C-alpha cells in the first residue's frame, strides 16, 4: 500500500531562481518516512532511549523534473522490510501526475553504538520477517 505525504514548496526550499534546491528533496522524503514510522505506532523517542535508531545507509536518487515556489507536491512511498535489520523505501515526489524526483532509500536499524540490530516487531511483521 502506498503512503502519501503532502508538501508545499516555500521560499526557504528554493534557490535564487525560485526552483527547489536539490538537497531539499531529501528533506521532503525524510519527512514522509518519519510519518510512516509514526503511523505504524513506532515511537522513535522510546527507541532512542533504548539505544536503537534508524540510519540511512544508501540512497539512489534521480532528479527528473523540478518544482517551484508555491507548488504543492505529493511524496508517494512504498516500503518493505528486507531481512531483520534493513527497511527499503521506494519514494517519488510528484507534481500533479508527474514524477519529478524518485529515490530508493535503504535504512538500517542500529544501536546507538553503530551495531546492526533487529527492526521493531511492528515493522518486521510488514514483510513476514
């Protein structure tokens, strides 16, 4: 099932030409992933207190269009746990019906000391892990 997250492009998101600065697409998709975690009922503050965090370990990104000041965008995300530690997200930023940015993001569940650890049960259950 795809998750949708809305983003409005503000002045702070743009460069001098009024076009969304390339790094801000990463911010948009990060917010969408955070919303998914929250909707699944996973409390990242409680995880961190227990010494567990999510860390992005890989991003493949394609910039195929652009957005401008005032545009209303939709981040469309599908996701799947892969193994006991990794969580893979396929994300698109859409302007209307046109994809302007797409990324495949791999996150790992890690201890705060940097060691891999199992994904929370709610996430593992999504993929039968």
